[in-house]
C-alpha cells in the first residue's frame, strides 16, 4: 500500500469494517473482461459466504475461474472544499482476494445462509431444505486482506 499512514493492519478492525458493511462487491475475470457484482454476504472471520441464483453470468465465470477480489466500505462521506480539486473523502475500507468454492452439502448451506441472514437481521430464521434447492451458496476462502482508512 502506497500510503502506509492510512493502512489498517489490525485484523479486529478489519473484521469490524466487514461486519458493519452492507454490501460486498466481488470482482471476477471473464476471460480478459472484468466483471463486478454487488452482493449480500455473510462472514465467519475466515471466509465470506454469498448466495446467488443457480445460473447466470457470475456463476458461469466462477465455474471457469474461482479467483475473486472483494471490497467493503463503511463510514463514507464526501468532504467538500471551496476548491474543486481539494474535495476529499472520509472512509474505512477492506479489499481482499480469495478463491471461491460452491458449497454443496445441505448442513453447510444452512449454516452459510444463516450467516448471511445474520449480517442483515438479528432474527433467527427457519430455512427449509427446499429454499436452499433454488440458490447457490458460494464460500470465498480469504487468501489476502487489507484495510484502509482516511480522515476517520
């Protein structure tokens, strides 16, 4: 990272940003074409969990190339200035990379979907096996991760 003064190295702080975030963006590579997708997610401290329809461009790409980059941000605010080129931003962000795995066994799929739901609600939900048949659960095993903050 070029600006070491903005780097977040504490994993607890990185985890806090992820847990506070509302959207996970994953970047995929479709041959030589980048493809970016905002997604709902769950997090267990080691892996990200995503859900998707059973088919579509994202699924096709991941079956060919399981490598992804991901991004989260929180506490974003534009800091205006009287000078046009002096605007700034306040933010905390996390960027990382990993490898995706399609979660197949039913118990792990239930657990992953509960993690995703817990990211957005304090309620406990009863999930039917049938509900899981209509979606794909994707686990992202994190291989590298870093945080950055500005004007926090």
